């Protein structure tokens, strides 16, 4: 389970991001799916909190599926950004460009390489057939 909460100015500048996630594990296992792995360096945000909980259940040992931790975490964060763009009536690509970090803010150092902004600018814009995040126009 994941919950992403965002705070932003009316112009779309992120002020706060909180990413909470819970994953289950077997009773005798300590498997931790690190869904918050990429959250700290994805966007520039002055107030960032990432919280994780582990729930032990009577199940087999879980493992990563399709990609470890960061992949489901990115899906949750990006979905929340799409919803924010929709509510603020801002192009979702422009919202991402506006919040692109200049440095790795968690470590306070420049990125050795980062091409996300270049990829974002090359991405196609949402089509006219898309009415809102997660819903297709009929």
C-alpha cells in the first residue's frame, strides 16, 4: 500500500511531498520493498518525508516483481503528480519541468548524469482523448 501526499503553490511549485508505504513480509522474513528509493531525488521539494512500515503475515516470502521497490514507488509518485496537474489545470509535463532539481538535494551534490528533463521534454503531450488522470474520454 502506498500513499503520496503533495503540497504545491497554485503555479505548481512543489512545497511538500510525503510518501508513505507499507509492504508485507513472511513472519520469519525481513523483506523490504523500497518503494521510496527514488522519491528523494525525483523532484525539487523543500519538505520531504518518506515513511515505511512492514507488516508480518502468514504468507510465503515475498520478492520483487517486475522491478524492485523503485518501480511501484515511481508509479505512485507519478500518478500523484498527474492528479496534481489536473487539479491545478497545468500541463503534466510542464509541472515536472517546473520541479526538476538542479542537484541531488538529499546529498547536496550535482548529479553525475541526469537526462530526465531531456526525456520529459521529448515525451508526447496528453492526447485530447484523455479527460483526467486515470480516465479515458468516451
